[in-house]
């Protein structure tokens, strides 16, 4: 029995014959251009079912606390997949996804790390579809993560950081460099800071990180000195902590400043994330418990924290000789 007949039967108890006839004519007109599929007691119009499913998935991610930037990224990746394959979600096969991933890699020369990130988004999406009973077979179950070489970001050394401090020509840039290292904040977190987020008495600040999770970051005396000096010189009324000529500095704006300072200091391709790695490495070298470092960086998994730590071979040998003699 089709959708038209289902509606007519259900409405026959409340409408007279004249109104039922009008309803039948209306249904014939409206449903003419649609191929309606009944699945899991839900109606899915095949011309827009993928958009509805994607919208509901992204809504779930929003409820889970994912940031707007993350949701926008998920939407971009998944829209491209669905538009390229051109099939309803419940008809997409493992081979469809494999072919799409292979095409993405060859046409865009993607690294295996990037490809793995895309695969993870697909896996999350189709896993959700399976849980919601939108699909019966999850096409991602047979597509395992790609074996990509683990590339560890080299942290900045103490000398590197001093070189960058010397390269600063404004108090804002000097305060920014000090702040990135002292707090270990992600560049997106740094860009989102307002002046009122900082407690100048306790030298602490509250930051909202990934997954809308709040944590406390700590500001060194040296950083506070430059931060206060920078703020005293400002004559604007902007609430943002870091500003440029057009107002609040964006993530890309901070990245540009750091890269430019690195170039001036003779350090090519410096990225703000290297300060985060430097803080983690220095804390571990100074015998800070790794669980505390994990807390400072705002990591959920201890293994993630260890990726940030760069201990050289000679240091490992020295520690071994010290404790195992």
C-alpha cells in the first residue's frame, strides 16, 4: 500500500466524501514529482532525503557541543561526498566510499593524515545513520584507517622563543608570544579571548576549548608584565584581548603574525601550535606529572598529550643512566 492510500484511509474517518475527493486530487498533484520511500516508519523524499539526514546529523553534533567551525567543516566534507556519489544515503556502498576517497587523494594530492581525518568524519556520519536506523549496512565498517606516518611537530626551543621575542617590534606582539607559550592555548582559543576573561590578581584565565569544555590556564609573571604593558598602551574600547587595525585578531591573523616574527628571527614556517608543544615538552623536562600537563593542555586522552612531548635521544639516555645504574 502506498503513501497516498495510507493518507486516504486515515482521513476517511474525519472528512466527508467531497473533502476526500479534494484531498485525493491534491495528493496526486503534490506527490507526482516525488518517489517516496517508507523506511523505519519514516517518510524519506528521495529528492531531498540526503539533505534532511545531513541536517539531523549536524544537529546532533551541535547538541554534543561541537564548535561552529567543526560543524561547518563536517558539513563541507559530507556535502561533497553526498553530491559526488549522487545516491540516497541508504544506497551508498563501501565501494562508493572507497572510490570517492581514492579520487579525493589523487585529484587533490591529500596526505594520508588528511585522508584519515576525512575517513573519520565519514565513519562518524554513517555510524550515526546506522544507530538511527536510516541505513542497514554501514559502508565504513570495511574501510579501516590508513597507515599514515606519525609526524611529530617540533616544538620551539627556549632559544627559538627568545629569538622571536627579540624580533617583536610592538608590545602586542611580545605579549602575544609570551601568552602563547605561558598558557599553551590553541590559536583559536587565543583569538577568542576577551580582556575580562583574565583575572589579573590570580594570574589565571578561563578558556573554552574543544567540545565547549572549560579549563583554567595560568599566566606567568613575565607574560603578565608584557600583557599589562600592552593593555595600558591601548586607547580603544574593544573587549577583545588581541586586536589589529580592524578589531579582534582572527585565528589566521595570529598565525600570520607568528609566522612573520619567526621569519624575522630566522625560523621558517613557525606556527602558534609549536608554542603549545614547547610548553608541554618543557613541563615534562622539569618533572611535571604528565597528568597535570594533560590538564593544562585540555586533552581528554593521555596519549594525545604524549604526542606533544619531544624528548631527545641524549636526554632519554641521561635519564636512563640516572635511574638505572
